[in-house]
C-alpha cells in the first residue's frame, strides 16, 4: 500500500494532503522546511516505509523508517505543528491555518485502520512524500516582488 502525502510549504509550517489510490484520507501538519534540521524541520521528500509503534505518550501511532540523519520520526496526534511537533507528522481532519488543524486523534485512527488492513494482507506500507513545487516557487517569487 502506498500513501501519498502532497505538501505545501509555508514559512510558518507545512500543510499536506494524504491520499490512498487518489482518494482523500486526511490532511497533515508539519514544521516548516529548514533543511532537515533536527527538531525544527519537516523531513525530506521521498519514499519511507511505515511501522506500527506504541508508546505511553502517544499510544498507538506510526513510525517513519530510515529518514536521512533523523530517528524516531513519528506520525502522531497534534493540532499545532510549532508547539507540538519536532519533525514528526500529525494527521488532522481539518486544516485551521498554516501548520494547524483539528481532530488529529480521529484522523490518526482512520490512518491506523488503513495501515492495519494493509499489514493484515502482509503488504508493506509506504509513505510517498512530495510537493507541488511549482506552487511553492510561485509563492516565493510573489513574496519577494
């Protein structure tokens, strides 16, 4: 199973749309892109395998494997990227601003359900992170003119 996360980068955070086979799953929020700097940047675009993980802090959630120069990058609930994330991805049901959203726990439950359905069929679950760079470059040009 391949989940596709298409990002839109902004100075104050990164918003995304997560899809499966072209169908909407949820929105995502992340920190802004700051050259993959630990604890202050979203992770690089690319393909990553996902693994189920449990902790006392986040309970059931997902881990993103083999992120270059990073470890313990998770998909866990959060509603504000700047105050609640350190490089992880938070699924949300609705975006409320740049790097903010609501109903993160509900969005994560939907995502976990899809993940476990795929794993029950012995499928690997891959997260493909990309962006609409054309839109991003257009915004940067606009802000500098």
